[in-house]
């Protein structure tokens, strides 16, 4: 037998005689840890808990009646067990004959203590902690043709790059995947194939100048003025950087250093992101997680993320999902209109198949596909296949593009996954069926942690 049994999880609950015609039953709920994954015995009866966990059920007669409690564990009783949700201690009860799981709650005092300690940490650490020991940063000249910039982002495997204005001698903005989505949608509205000539006539500067809703803001008097580059310095606190990213609804901010007082000769050091800041939080509190009670809470019990109605608390926005045969045009429109960075792609049962993200648009640069397709005629499935062989270091983690979690997962586990490079959101799925229940993003986590 190739698999190795390394432990099991067992929870007990007692059933009152009123259920099952006077019989008193002991309900043993358990699952096995095999090859690094928790599994249930498919040959035995099983139950799906309210929070996505599938467990095997074993019913046995019990001679007496006792309250539904978890027996205290004896020393050494779990020496061979590696429980994935160790801190999420469930009390299994019966309500109208249906197994339910009691969700642990956190007091307002514990919530505020956790937030305060995280805030203090972020306020006393600076952007220097985000700088890697080695690496590269790529900036684009603002006078480059859009087509060339499109290919550079694809070939370098990056979703965003700062823009440099040679004549001003400063960084003036960023070019992101969203820009390409808007460009391709506008050119596609002409009713013809997207040609390289059309993209060649647009420089980055011309595109930014022509799109007032991208590079203009309106003041209190209704007058338009150029939107300044959102950036940060190496001495700025991690909290200030996180708030700057959230308030301006951007994915990254350039860390720029200038040795002169007038800001001349700026140096681009790094691109700060919520992922990098979250990694600092996880690293700092890794061995003192007990000081943050909030980290042990299952994500279903806190106001975090966007959920399917009636499953969890929502942040007020609908959860956008599409079928794989939907057009690429509809996906791009939804990304823009719903102001989201990704869309779960599901089957007829709403089970997760894939995810389409803004950054996937650069796959159209492969073999100049943008010059050969109609956005209305290419399906999401075809668009994703186009990028399967592409080099997307920012879209993969451990060989997987689509990162998932369960609603019973504790916050610290979700944070650790989101702290990995290239992971910007986790799709919350039901165990077994992979039915989409919600989605939680980096910005969701920081809005919650910072209160």
C-alpha cells in the first residue's frame, strides 16, 4: 500500500434519546492524514460540516447520557497527529437530527488587542524590511510604444512596471495589466481584429494622456488635475505603505530613494506590495501567535472577504463568477466594472475550475495573439489555454495558479498562504465538491487587520 497513515482526528458528540426513537448513540467523527492531506473514508458514512470539513461518521450505542462536550485530551494522546486546524476546536452538536459545528467567537477585547499589536509592529518597521537581498526592478520609458511595453511585461513575467520620463528625470506613473485590458477593449470596439499597427501608434504617454479617468483627478471645484505617482520612501513605515495601497486601490507602490533634497536622481529600489508586508507580519509573529488571538479564528467567523449569499458575511460586493465558455470580452468587462482583480471560473455546479486574473491578459502577447483574435469570439477557456505554456512567475505558487482554502481555515493559515509571492487571493471552496463559497484577497485581510 503506497500511502502512509500518519494520524487521525476524532471528535465525539452525544445524542439525546429524543432523536432516533429513544436510542442513545455515540457519534464518532474522524478523518485520516494521508500523504500530507486530510481525507475521509469514502466507504463509510460521512458528513459535511457547516464549514467545509468532510468527516467519516461512526455510530455506536452508548449506555448512558452525557452532555455534548469534548473530552480533555490526555498527555501524549496526539503525539502522532498533525491537525490542520489545531486551534479551531469544534464542539459537534445535534440540532433536529443534523450534525452542526459550533463556531468559536472572539471577544471585542481580544480583537482590539490583536489589531493594536499588529498596528504597533507595522508602525515601527520600515520599507527597508521589504527590500530583497538581490533582485531586479524594471521601469519603462513613457515614450515606448504600447505594443513594445505589452511584450516586455509578458516576456519578463511581471504584471506592472513603473514609468520613467526622461525629460522630467523622474518616475511619473505605472503601467499595469488593467491598462492593457482597457486598451484592448477600446480597440476591439472598432469591430475589427486588433492590429499591431494600432498598438504601434499608441505610446504609453499618449495612452495615459488620452485617458482622463486614469490619470486625472477632480478637485473640490470640479477641475481636473494630473494624478501624481503614488510612491513611498525606504524610511516610511509599513503601516503607512499598507494604508497608501488600500486608500489608492493599487496593487503596488514603488519604493523610491533620492540622495538629494530636491528629489533629483531618484533610484527605484523595489515595488512594495501587501504580500511583502504580510510576509513580514507572519515572520514576526510566527513564534508568538498566542499574542494575537484573532489569528486562531476561522475565516467564516469574522467579517472577511466576499461570500456567496447565505454562506458567510460579505463585504457588500457581489461575488462574480463565470463559466469557461463565456467570452473573453465578458470577462474583461466584468473585471473592469466590478473593480476586482480576478474572477473564479466554475462549472454548472459552481465548482471551481480555474481563475481568470487581470494579469492573464499579457498571455495575448504570445505569438501576437492580440492581432489575430476577436475578444467576443475567444472563450475564457481558450484564453487560459493560451497562457498555459507561458512563463507566469507571478501567477503560480507551488505549480498551482488557483489557490484555495476552506471556510474553517484559521486566519493565520490564510495569511501564510497569501504571503507567498504571486498569491493575491484565495478562493474559498467547499471540501470535496470544490463548490465556490467565497473569495478572500490581500486587501480584505489588511482592511480587517487595520480595522
